[in-house]
C-alpha cells in the first residue's frame, strides 16, 4: 500500500542520483544570487498566470500526497482491525482516486513548468545571440569562441534544469516537509518528536557523503575536460603528429590523462554507489525508530496501529526531500551563476554607430586618412599619425613586415575598430557620419583567414549578395577562376561544405572568398593576402580577372608576394604603424629603399 507515495517521488529521487560524467560541471555559486534572480524574473513575468497554475498544482498534489497515507491508517484502524471488508473496499477506492489525482496534478505541474522554461529560455537565448551579433570586434579579441559557446549552451542548460525541474521539486519538497511535520504532530506528538530527533542525523550523514560525491564528479569532469582536449588536438593535428613522428609522445600524453580520468572516476563512482545504500540504511533506521517507538506506545494503548503505519509512510516520504535539498541547492546556484555570466554579456555595450540614418549616395571611392592614430591597447599605438589620399578607382598596395599595421588600416576603414584621433573620410564625408551598415555594404572584403559556412558552395557564394540569382553566382565564380574546380566537386555548386570547409583546400577556399566579394559588386574592394594559398599560374589568372573587375573600383591589396602588386597605382610601405615609402612599383625600386630590399630579397636572393 505504501508503494504509491514512493513511486510518486520518483522524480525527486532522480534529482538525487549523481549525474553521468559530462552532465555535471564544476558547481559554482553566483557572486550576487539575488541580483541574478531578479534579472531572470522578467523572462518569467509573461507567464504569471501559468506560473500560478503550476504553484496551485504543486500545492494540490502535495496535499493529496499527505491524504494518501492518512487514508491507509484509517483503513487499518476502521476496516482491517474490525474486519469490515465493505469499508475496506471503499477506502481502497478512495486511495486509488487520491493517488491518481496526486500523479495527475504532478504531471500537469511538470508539463506547464517545462513549457514556461522553454519559452523563457528561447527569449533569453534570442536576446543573448542577438546581442552578441551587435558587439564590436574588440569584444571578441578578449573572448574565446569556446567560452561564448559555453554561455549559449551550458549556462542556458543549467538555467533550464533549475527552472523546468528543480523549482517545482523544491517547492513540493518544502511544502511536503511542512505538511508531513504538521500531520505528524496532529496524529501523535511523541512520534513526531522522535522523527525530529532522527532527522538531523540522517541529513548530516547524507550531506557528508553527498559533498564527497560532488567533489568526485567535479574532479572527474575536470579530468575529462583535459582528456577531451588532448584527444581533440591529437585528432585535429594528425598531419603534424605523423610528419614529426610523435605518435608515441601523443599516446603517452593520452595514457597519462586517461589514468587521471580512471582514478577520478573510481573515486567519484565509489562515493556515488555509497550514497544511495547509506541513505537507504539511514532511512530504514528512521522507520525502525518510528516502528519501535510506535509499537511501544501501541502496547500501552497510547496509539493505534493505523497511526503507526501512517507515520512509517510519512517517515519514508519525509526522507526524500531532505536528501534532495543539497543537490537542488547546488543546481540552483549553478543556474544563477550561469545567469550571471549570461547577463555579463548582455550588459556589454553594443557596437556604437553614430553614423547618419540617411542612406549614402553613390560612392565614388575617394579615401583620405588625416593624422590617424589608433591603438588596440591604450599606450601601445599600432597606427601613428598616418595620412594618405586615395583617388577613386585606384589600386593601392600595402606592403611591409608582419605586424606593421597593414590589416589594421583596413579594419579602421571598415570601422571594425574606431580611430583614437585624426579623421578618415570617404568621398569627403567623415566615416563617423556614415552608418556602418551603409559603409560595409559598399566594401568587399577578402580576409587572409577565409571563413566559409557549412552550407552548399552556391549559398556560400550568395552570402556576398543574398538577392543574387544562381546565374550571377556562377558568373562571379567564372570571373574568379573558381568555376572549374567547383564543377569537379561531387555535386558541383550544390556540394555541401563541411565545418570551416575542411573538404576544400586552402586555395579553393580563397577562390570562393574572392568569388563572394566579386558577387557583392562593392565600390571598394579589400584583398588581404587573397591569393597567398593558390599556385602562381592560378594567381596570374585571378590577378588578370581582378584587374578587369577593379578598373572602376577603389581597391586595396595587402600582399607579401610582391609579384601581385606590380600593376598597383600606388604602393605604400608600412613599418611600425607609419608609411615609410610611397610610390609606384618602378619608382620604389629606383629609390633603393625598404621596398627595393623587400623585392630583391624575394626575387634575387639578396639579403635585406
């Protein structure tokens, strides 16, 4: 007869079970849990009515959970003892109805709370991702992709676990504890006092073992993280491993981390397996204590057998919430810590755009840098008092050693970063007065590190201009000399690319990036080492095609391979954030300066 309340607490017991490795991370506490909770409440506010129904359902099924054991005691005292079989049938029917209602309201509460949590977290996830899209590039300079992904996934999941499961469980547990204790005192004061004396012992032992279990799984999770990192590096770097014959070294590192995971796993699982038997023993001790004291009182006529049976069931149900409290507390703390990390991102100022809302007129492409100064970090300038003028339709080449500031100049032109002082104008108009969206629509960028999406080749090309037709995409590919290799792919233009286009060579990825930029038909084209990974023959064909394409455009070409910039209208030699030389290819060779030494070192073998 007491199986019903035990099974009805199955959801509570599941929360008790130590979770599998990989499902639990380091249990962290929020620095300001109250503030994090207050920030989360607005996401639940639209569901006030549904939340009221959830809490009402929890109260109702908690009351039914108290009524069931009471009816059992009444059945023993009024039906089984006197031998009234007819009354026993009625009591059994009432108990069936009570437990059906108990489980029914429990299902309703869980179903409603799950829906609330998913809708609220959908909005939170949308806000977080949308906010990240509006952050400046300087934000991403100091944040790893893995960290941001963790906030979008793990932290959201921690909140989901707490809201969808543990909120109702915690509320039901607290109400159940209060209700059971009140019912115990109503039924018999002495047995209730005995229960209160035993509870601290049970709670203390459970919390002691649970703390070691949590520590074990925290350590196991950390060791698994190290093992996963080693495994990922070894698999991702197989070419390097095999090229340098480091298979044994990698295996040794893996064995070391695998051994650490083994030791941590044994520790965690030993305490995990100890927790449930120990709590079971303590729970049985609790029941034995109640049975012994109840039996002694029954022999003296101070309490009925039905009351003793009711107390035993109450005692079993009383243990469950006590065993839950520590785990639920840690889960909620982890959720609030995750919420803090999410709101830290949401509180980051978005990229400021002080440009005019009025659309830009037709852009000619005249660009002027006037005494521009810029530093990524205060006190460490990268661009120093730079001035240059570029006429519309001209091709400007930027050359110089690595780290001289060439790419930074282009980052300032696209307003990926804002200058510290000076002025940059486009067609005589200050960039600060041009909306970033308008500015960037007029600029085509082929970065040194090509990024392609895990979609079809055609859709990656179309990313340059979303309203382009298939024919326009194919025509751009032909112009970039990419059509030939695309048609040799398994499904041609419909071939799906793997993550980061791993199924293409670096040169093929660059050709697609150039195709994408050509399709966009920008007024200003920026090529940052755009052909560094293609062979010289292909490069020559691309250069010829790009020269035709760039005839009516202002273009910037950043190149270390100086053969690609011979036709540039002007070559700027950048060193330590300054323009140290400027002129045409022929003029700079005649000067015999920095450019001359760079050129001769590449083509004639002369030392710099």
